[in-house]
C-alpha cells in the first residue's frame, strides 16, 4: 500500500459519493499534465471533407500573379520573406465566412483554431500583416470578383441578362457624438495645429529626456488628430457645396434642414436612418446581383442615406466593365424618372415600383408629361408579365441576408475606400459559397 500511495500520490482525489450498497463508481477523469506522444502531420488536423479544404482549393484556382509580382523578397536579395498571397487570401475568405470583422481575431484563430492552423501550415501570422493585406489590394479583389462571375457565366451556371440592385446600410466606426459643425471644426483645427507645434518644440528642445518616447507618441497622436480634423473640414466643404446645389432647386426644403456636420473620427461617414429607425453614422453599400444563382456581380459604396438616383451610376459601372443587362430590378427607393428615361435610351428596362400619388390615383396610369421611357415603364409595371418578372427582385435580398450573417453589421475600419475593401471581401466569400452550391447542383442534375 505504501508503494502504491507513492506511485499514485499526485493523482487528484475523486470526491464521488458512494451509492448505497453499490460501491464507489469508477470514472475516467481528465489528466492534463500527463505526457503523451502523438505523431501526426498538420494535414491530419482536419478531416478530408472539412470545408476549409474547399476554401484552399478555391484559392488555388485564382489568378494571383499580380500579388506575386508585388513581392519584394527575391532570390539573391536580402529581406524577410512574406507569407504567400494564397495563404493570406484563404485566411481572409475563411474569416469572412465565419463573420470575423477585425484583424486581431483571425490572428488569434491562427494559433487556436484547427482549421486556421491547417491553412497556415506552420507559417506564423500577426494582425498587422493580416490588416495590411486586407486593405491593400482592392484593385485585385475587383478583378477577382469580375473573373469569378465571368467563369460561372461561361459554364452556363449564371446569366446576367436580368440583374438586381439593393442597398445595405452598415454602421460606421464613427460615434454619433463625433460630428461637428464648421465653427467647431475650425476651433479644433487651430487647437490641434498649436498642440502639434508645442509638442514638436518640446521634443526638439530636449531630445535626450527620459520621457522622449512618451512625447513622441503624444506628438504622433496629436498629428493624427490634426489630420482627422482636416479631413472633416474637407468633407464639410463637400457637404456645403452639395447644400448650395440643392438650394437652387428647393430652397424652402433646404432651409428647414439642420446645418451640415462632419465627423472627426470618420469624415466620410454620414448619419443615416438604419433598419431600426434610428440615425447613426453609416455607409450605404450597394450590391448588384443576379437573381438567378444569387451571385454578386458588382459592389460600390455611397455616402448618401437615400438610394434614389443610384441605379444609373451602377449601370454605368456595369457598362464600363462590359456587362449590359436587358432588365434591371430595384426597389422603390431607387425610383427616379431621369434614371428610367436614361436606361430606356440605353436599351435597358428599369423595373421599380412607382410612388403612390397623394391624390389616390393609379400611379401606373399614363400622364401627359411622361417621356417615352417613363410611359413605357408605367405600362410594364402595370402588366401581368411585368409583375411576374418584378417578383424576382426579392431574391436580391438574399445576398443582404448573407452579409448580415457574415457580420457585415458594423465596420471596424474608417474611410470609404477601406469600407469598400471590406465589402469586396464579403462579395468574394459569398460568390465562393454560391459557386460551390451551383456546381454541386449542376453535378447532381447531370448525374
């Protein structure tokens, strides 16, 4: 007994009540300090049918030569070798599908989650590298999005003759209390400039001081604050010019509106009415999709709270990329007679519900001042075939729902360009999942 007590003395004491007449139950308790050997490769971490393998296979089929050409580390040249673009692309696609919004979270997942560890394959990762890659290659993401759509069209899985557009308002990083009027912004700009000058003078006067690093950090923070205030002033000039333009056509309505304000946190963000009815800083994300297949064709970012008038810019962008749909479906927020007439001249049928008349008359009834495009639009929207076609627009809500599911609720970046990069990552991840589903459905139908 003495030998056994020494041998098993380190094991935890099992405090289990003894059942009457049955003895103490024998259980397998976890022992986390016991050494053991487990021979396995990183490839053994995930099952053969794990979804992360499909993500890696998808990335391997992408044309990433532009990213490889941008790598500065070359044979015979000194410098740290970066992570492979394929790895960075796969990590962000997987993270986007999982609804990860910040760069710090996938950096932790690369250490803790088996799927991300499998993707890394022993390559170390930090959040700075992940964040920089996510924002630095918007042009490449645009090209990959267009190339993926073209490949599915060539395979006959998607058609682009009927497209739909819908807006999605996403909360910006800026706080509602960060918006300032022109007078306050001028005061902040003057104070920021004076603070930067004072801190720079203190740093230059005593460069060997013990708190030099702290003063340098304060100077850097003050300079960044000054730049944000300057960006807010630039944005204020744009808002004032926009207000002046609107005053020329509707001075009475503009006079009732509050004085324009700009954010000192994210100057390009704008207060918008969100789905819950509240007004908060946000971006208006525009998504163009193909109802058949629910594939995202193009994306863009707007800083106005209304969708009205945004159909034409989207169609012009599609035309510049070589895509010209015959039918274009939007909801009532996009309805604008000028856009309908312009689309009619280009041979595109714009489908959107007419606004209800305050007099209670039929909004689809012809009017004397209707131009040919608007008159044709009213006839189409009133016809039974037109109503049947317009029902396809409801499928454009599916990419929006997927966006919310993937965490596209609030941004963790500032600025329109960075917000658009986040939207592009979502579009690529969404199309990747749709490509899997479409090809699987085609295989089942063929077999």
